[in-house]
C-alpha cells in the first residue's frame, strides 16, 4: 500500500493570508497548501474565483514553496445565480490585494470559461480547480471542456460535491465520473472532490487517491480538523472588540494576572505548597521515558489512530501528564468529555500499562476518528446527558474535561461545575484543559470569552480543603527545576522543537 509521509507537508499548518466573508472554501485551505507541494504544478488554473480566497491560498503556497508555477484565475467577475451577481468593486478589491503579492507569477483572465480555453495548450494544466456555476449541465460542460487541457500528472478539484440543494449539481457529476478516475473526496465544508485525470500522477497523489478506508478516514479527519481551526480562528478574529462591553456596568476587558499584576498571589501560594507532590508524580512519569520516545513525532498514515507529539491541540507536557496519570493510577474508568488527540494518548496508556481501564467518550460531535479507541461512545452535549453516568466513577478513576471553556447559562462548563463535580465521589481525579493559573488567559485569547478558570480559581481560594491540586501544568511550565525532571525527554533529538508548556490542570476530590 502506498502511503503519504505527512511530515514532509508542514505547509498545511500555514495560516491563510486572505480570508474574506466568502467562507465556503476556508476549511479546505490546508489541503490547497498540501496539494501544491504534493503536485508541484507548472500551471494551475481556477475556474470561478469571486473574491479570491481559494485562489490566494494556492498562490500563497506557490510563493511559500518557491514553485516554478504559473497561476491563472478565470472569471467574468460578474457573478452567477449561485454566487450572486456582484458589482465591479469585488474585482477591484481583489486585484488591489493580489497584485503586490502575486502578479509576478499569477494572472487574471477576465472572461468566460469557454473563452479562456484558447489560452491553454492541450495537456498543459497540472492542477485545475472548478468552482463556477454549480448547476449540473454547467459544471459537466466545464469538466469535459477542460479535460483535454490536463497534463499527464493532471488533477482536477471540484468544490461543493456535498451540496444537494438550490439546484446544485456537482454531486451528480461527481457520482458519474468519480469511478472513472482515481479519486478522493473530502466531505467537510460543502465537499471537495479530487480526481487524478492524468496518466502519470506523483507517488503521493496516487497514495492519496488510492487510500484504504481507514487511512482515508484519517486523512479526512486530519484536514477537517485543520480547516476547522482556520474557521474558528477567523470567526474569533472577526468578533467585535469586547475590550469595553457597553452595558449597565461598563467593563474594561484586559488581562489582570500577568499584566496588571504579575500573577494571582493567593493561587500562586496554593500551587506552590504542593511542589513536592508534583515532583514525586513527575518522576514516576519520567519512568515511562522509553514508551514516550516510541511515540511518533508526526502523524503516520500506517497507524492513523496512534498518538503523535506534533498536533494542534494537546501539547507534549499535557500528553505526558495524561499518559502518566493513567499508567500510574490505573483507573477502572477513564471518562472523557471532549476528545481527540487526548483520546489517542489515553488509549495508548491503557494499551501499554492499564489494559483493564474502560474508556468512555462523551462528545457532542461525531468523532469517527477516535470511536475505535473507546469502549463506550456518547455523542450528545453534556447538558443533555443523564447525570447518573457519573455515579459510575469510583475513587482512583479519571474524569477528563475539555469542553467549551465558557461558563454560561446551561453551558457544558456550568453543568460540569455545578452538577458533575459535586456528584463525583472523593478520590476521583479531575482534569481541566486550557487553565493558566496563576496567570490569566492570554491577551490573544480575549475574544474567545473563556471563563472556566475563574470558577476553578474560586474553588481553589475558598474550597481548597475539599480538593487537592495534583498537577498544574502552566505553573509547572515556569518551574525550571520541575521541567528538568523530563530532561530524559527534552535532551533527546526525538523531542527537538517540541514546546515545554502545557495547560492541563489536575486535582482530586478529598
């Protein structure tokens, strides 16, 4: 089986530079970056550009990779019944953005798609993105009209393969043609079909198009997660500035602990009292160094459900702690609320060191990429769950929470703090993620409106006799002597470049 070494494609983690209000393609931009490196096209053509978000992603990759590539955007810039009809200002704004950045290798062909056919020789285009009028007859015509222009390594991308309304017909064309060529389909963000129409595609393109089911599912999940991160960050970036909330009580939102004052003094003192305990636990975790060093640094398609250190959401210090807690405590139940990369590390610890542990995964979204790692899956929001679920937890079990991080009316965090934690018995180890005590949330996270650590802070200050802090990773991140306990990892080439920070916060009810 041909596989793809994704460690070669770090460009898929790039941040897109152009994100307008036309968001339908944003979640596919990581794949746009990757396929430009996988294919290294000499000629890239896009049919239907509008405001240029997708097109600029391809251009950004060509520039970043220093490709010998000529890019062409074909569009009348008048719109159609699906994209809507738009004013000349749409093109002018795009042109003003594009020209200083990409005009040395990118050109606009302001004409109808059929008119542009004469601009390209047969068998000359390596990568073609079709995103014009989406009616069946129109997209079918575009596909077959441009097919002779594709090179021996040619790849065609078709957007909106998962849209079945508003007279869209890309899905119908995709159904007709996909089995005629090696193909791959991303199902997120309206769908993106990838067709290998050339006779001699590259090794990695063929590995993608011929992926076996398990690998294909992981690739979809991988790029969907990267795309979701882009759309979430763009959503946050475009939120109104909440520095001053105009209401009856005007509020100046800024970081208090870490800016106005160095840190929250009382919480710092509470965390400092337990350093001996952190040291003891971390020494135990360091005893699993050989197992940590056998965990891959990057994703490996041969084993898509395996944990890997380089990921977007669960840093190494937190992964070490979770793996270590399961390996040392050997809980009967590991119950997680919110999963992903953390689930992979938990499952690895169970497999290696605690085989009798049962993994229960609760998440409001479908999580096909981790379902196979869990014994029980509950796919509904926490606030809709029967709280009797948490009566199953016994002393030494682990309750892992990584939710929305917002304490709002009937939010998952409100339910967790006011219904779940009081219900759990003494001796249950509880985890929260993205906790920065004794500091405040980072300045750059202000628009996320996270608030759960303030409730936790109140528990530490006024209910500390009912809980014992086990491992506060942000605090540990600033303690050089504690971090040095993992020098058996940090000083090994396998861990080069990995960050030595974390935001997991562990405590136990007493």
